[in-house]
C-alpha cells in the first residue's frame, strides 16, 4: 500500500496601514520570506495554531478575523504534501520580550509591491498566492472550518 506524508500547516495574512506582516527565515541555509506560518501541533485547532505561530515567529499578537483559503502544495514529486489553512488577522500588539522561533531572522512589514520585488526570496509560491487572494478580496467565514474531533489529537 502506498502512502504519502501530509503536513497540516497554518499561515496568517496580517495587514496594518497598507503593509503585510512577513518573516525572514532560514531554509536550507538561505534567507527566505514567508507569511507567519508553521505546523499545527497535537491538540491544537487550526486557529490556535495560527495564533501561536504568528506570535512565535513575529512577536505580534493577532486577532484572527477570517479565513482566506486552503492551499495544497507539493514542492517536488515525491516530497510531502503541505495542506495550508491561511487565516486573515489584525495586529493587536507587539511583545518585545517574545523570543522568536529558531531560524527566524526578523519580522518584516512589506507592501504587496515590496513583496513582489523580492519574489526570488519567497519560500514557496504560496507566499505570493496568499497575498494575491487577499488583495482580490477573497474572504471566507471562520465557521467554514468544521473540526470534530480535531484529527491531530493523540490517542
């Protein structure tokens, strides 16, 4: 029987005064740009994971206000498949004492134009795609996600 490795990931698009929140992080020894994003942990629902990842990667507390969409990405044939749930959030405060995750170089506030100018630095095509969807006005209600029980529970 064949099986594949699936990764349940979350991301946020956070806007403030025309700028979007990104992270500069290391991937395979190179600096890349990504949304605040990461894997959901056991016992977390997707919104909890998005809130935690945003805080741990940027030191910004956010309020999740909507759902942007679901994205499926496989970097190359035979690689794991990434299922990204991307949320929309508003900043609610910066915590200068929050230690950033290992591998995070800095949080960046960029305009969509500045992000486009740095396209060679994007971690994956999902970075630009999420921004494009956000700019197009795409919005889904949070109750579009139904979790019973959350599949990442141990046991």
